[in-house]
C-alpha cells in the first residue's frame, strides 16, 4: 500500500507496527549491546580508578580508549557472526541508529578533549540517546534508568561545585556507576524479558 494512500488511522497502525518491530529488536540484540558497552565501561572505569595514582595525567587518560577499542571489536565480532541472519529495517530503526551514531561519535570526540567534565559530557550524550530510545520505543526501564543516570551526572557536578568533594579520580567511579545504571540494569531486564518469551515460544531464538 502506497504511503500517500494511507488514511490517518492506517498511518498510525504502520507507525505502531514499526515501533513494535524495533522494540522486539532492542529486546534481543539491544539487550546484549547494552550489557556489552555497560560492562566494558564499568570495568574500564574501575581500571582507571585503580591505576590513576601510578600514571601521569596524559597516560591514564589513554585508559578510556579501551572502551571504544574493546567494545568496538566485540560488537564487530557479534555483528559478523549474525551477518547472514535475515533482517529488515524500518524508519524507526533508522532513526534510533542515527541517534546512537551521532551520540557515539560525539562521545568519542569528547574522549580526546582533556577536561575535568569530559566524562560528564559523555554521560549526557549517551544518556540522552538511551532516553530517546526508551521514550520512542516505550521501554519504561530504559526511560527511568537513563534519566536516573543523567541525574547522577548532573548531581555530581552540583556536588563538586557546591562542596568541592569530587576529584577527577572520583569521577571515574561516578562514570562507571552511571553506565551500570543506564546500560547494565536495562540490559539485564531486557535479556530476562526475552528469556521469558523464549520459554513461552520454544522454537524462538535470541537474535
């Protein structure tokens, strides 16, 4: 059916179908991606916090590059393993992928800017991408965790500005905690949800 021949009700049904389709993809492939990037970030944050006292300011900054390097390699291997699986995308898929691409590239650019609040900028960028994904696809856990993660980021700025309590080293722990909230918790929830669906449909498989 041509798009120009759709009435408002039919257009709404098409949009709802695209959202449902993308929601299903996020619940499967998206769950593993949230867990992957979440735990890579958490572990890198802990590594940075542990090694920072023994390294120069320039050298310990390079530790953060483990996130795009390790996460990117694992993501590429996962995509390579699934490259022969049938997949059709919708406009909602394109929108969500574009949001993450733009946010991810900006976060990568921020990682090369040496500044005290670089980590907070990355939190806001990727937290916004998570929140947009959650609200577009109506995934409540992603909505709540994204907002909570960004609130922790903003709260740490207020805490530092008013009480001068946080050092750059402390921010690495804040960074890891935020990504645990924003990515690991939703990832586990979505993965548990898809496992429940698999139990009810034995012939299904995780994408």
